């Protein structure tokens, strides 16, 4: 049902014939030996697309022409209609204006992805006739408000909370002498903004002194299952994201979108853990070893191997991954020109630490990511981390070059990720005030008329319940054992 999934890679895979197999300008594989990866994931801050899920009204009268006021109501109909016509990622043809809007908690007439058969957000109906009428799932024409908030910002409240979290994290980074070799993210703005706030602007400046740009990484995007339409997970171009971020944050770190630009590049919209590990070992390791992270570009042979057959609708490697598939049936091998990926069984944390003590080179990568990816591949499908929580995943890569062929044997450290720093839970429904959204949540349209908004504090020095969580005590570090590098 996700008809746009092929669009992001079709041009790239076809472009291989144009750019050929030239990899001469790319760094060579590192010398034979074992290399270590410490991945520090941070779940993005509570975003403007999370807000409707949390606070869209349950009052049906509020969503009428009378409840909103005729001018506001008609303006929202027109704005949403326009957004639904765009080809990003698919056109929903437009809004059924006569049907209007329904509130959170509304009884779904047809099949619903929700357990109680009630809407978990304000809904509207789209005109795309290929979808099933009155159905709220992957095939239905009922669409949630949050899904049209394209590539959202983090909320103003979590922007401030992230600064508090960054101060706590800075102490841990300093105490453990951690310096990032690369700061990456999914291609979505809320994750990029979070690594900007939590990593790039953390007070321990030495931790990011080598970093010149945030690099969106392939195959770590969010996927919102159960909807045919997800602009909230469809990124703007990097230059647009930079411009939008600077309007909210002021000066920010450059975004280097090189891995997903050009004729032969990685897709920006996928979540595929096995493929991410291939890119990490076969592509990024060479640049990290060479210290050439200022201008990382995709290896066209790796792109072609990972996306083989996809443009024709017959991908040789699944487009998406999931837990427990990555545990029970992982991608075992990939051949990309002279480079070969081999999956290896998980290793113990003790084995990793012994390699580190023996002087094996460790690369630390900060990555802004999402609840679904972290639940599936970091926490083994058990739970979702809180927004702004930091978790550690470790891997080993053994490199062997023989007769011009280089094999990368990749093993994860067994068990779930370590919780390095926790963060406050999501706001309770309806607890956010308008200032918690800020200017951040007026792009691509101001959705406040749909929300149940808490009154602003009236006493001097009083904070909203969300803003009150923006202090160090709300960001506890993991236990001393957990937090060791």
C-alpha cells in the first residue's frame, strides 16, 4: 500500500549506468583487523506531529464551523485540502470538505488499527478512491491529523528540555572521555534537531570538536505502520530543513545530505536495520578510519547491491525489517563489488571490552532516531524509550582483505541497548499549553484550533507542566554499570 516506497530509489538505481562503478575517489577499506562501533542513539524530542496524538480534542462541537469560527474553519479546510493533493509521498487527491473533521475517541465505522475501534487523533476523510471508505488503517480513507504535519519540528517545550538533558549528558561524556567521530541522524528534521540540541550543543565542547556537519544516515528513518499516507515521515530537502531550523534555533550545524544525494544514493525514507549495518561496515568505516567524514558520499556498488531489483518492484533484499526477524533471520551476506558483508553471531559485552582494552580502535557515532527503530533493534521489541533518552548499542567489525576482496564480519553485542540517560515520559493527554508548542508547531499549518490546550500559567515564575520537567533531575543517568563505555 505504500506506493511511494520505490520512488526514492528508482532514479538512483537506474542512475548506476550513468555513473558507472567508479569508486576510485572513495576511501579504501581499512587495514585488516577488528574495529569497534559505539552507537549512541537519542530518541527525538516530542515533535509537533506527536501533539495531536496527545491533545487533539474529544469535543466534536469544537471541530465544527461554529466551534472554530467560520473563517478559521474554512481556512483549515483549504490548507489541509492543499496538503493532501501534494505528491509527498503520495497524493490523497484532496479533502472531503463536506465530511469535515471528527475528534479523538470517535467510533470508527469500518476496520480500525486501534484496539478499541476509536480514533486516536482527530480524523478527516480523503478523496483517494483507491482507499476503503470509513476504514482507519493501511488501506482506509480516514487519515489522522498528525500524519499531514510534514517533517515536523520538535516542540518548543522539548527544545528547552533537550538543553537540560544535554547538560547532564555532557557530564557523562566528559567523565567517560567520549568524543564523537561522527554525528548522524535519520533524515527527518525532528531527529536532526535533537542531535543538534543534545550532541552538537552539549556544554562539553571537546566531545564534538571533530564534527563539521550532521550527516543523515540511510535506513534509520521512522515508519508509521497502519497508514497509507505519512508526510510526517517524509523529509524536506536538507537545505530546506536547515532554513527551517535556523528560523527556530538560530545558527545551527550544517546538514550534509551527501549519502542521499546524486544519481546513485541511498533512500531517505527507509527503516531497514540489516541494510544499515551493511552501510556502517562497508561504507562508513572506511571514511571514519581515513578521517574523511567532511565529505562522505555513497559507494554506488553498495547502493546497487542493497537496492537490487527494487526499481522493478522485485527487491532482492526486503525493503523493511522488524524484530524478531533481525534476530532469527538476519541478512547474512551482501556482495558489493570487491566488498563483502558477513553477519556474525552476537558477542558478549566482555568480549567487546577485552578488544577495547587490547587497543582495538573504537568509533563513536551519535545518531538521532525514533521510537519504532529503537524499540525493534535496541530494546528487542519490548518497549519504547522516552523522547530524549540516550541508549548505547555496540558492534564489532572484523576486516579481512585477501586477493583484492575485503570481507567485513559484523557482530552486535548481545542483549538490549544500555540506557545511558533517561528522560521525562510523554506529556499526559491535554496537558500542553500553547507556549509548549511555540512557533515550532505552525509549520506547515497552525493546528492549535484542533487541540485541547491547557491555560498558560498566570503566576510569576510558574511553568507549564511540560516546561517544569526541563531540569537535570528529570534526566537520570543509568546505573554506573550500565553507563560504562
